[in-house]
């Protein structure tokens, strides 16, 4: 089931499914940054005031406004087993 990238919880990942244009020509810039369908995206942090959000994609952390992240749809990933446990 798809959800908006802006609704992920910290540490949660998703596979990018769809990129809406939103009438702002933002989609081309996001594609240039690596936000392409099939890419894995992880929410790594939220600023103290709640905006922007920090995402890890293709080994890089990129901050997006919550409204821009809402233009991206992802398929949430299941948490990886043993991740963070020793």
C-alpha cells in the first residue's frame, strides 16, 4: 500500500513509487537528486520545528520540505532483521 514520503516515521524506509509534478517543476530537480522510482529512501531525521525532513537516498542525506516530500509516494519497507541489535 502506497503512502506519502512525508508520512514515514524516523528510521522507516520506503521504495519510491511515484513522483508528482505538483505544477512547480520540482520533479525534475528531485530526479536530479536521485529521487527516481525504485530508489530506497529512509527518513533519518526531523528538524526541531518539524520541517524540513532529512532523507537518506543513494548514500546521501538530503533535506526536503514536508510539502515537497508529500509529492512523493513510496511503498513502505519492512524493518530489516537484526538491524541495530548486537
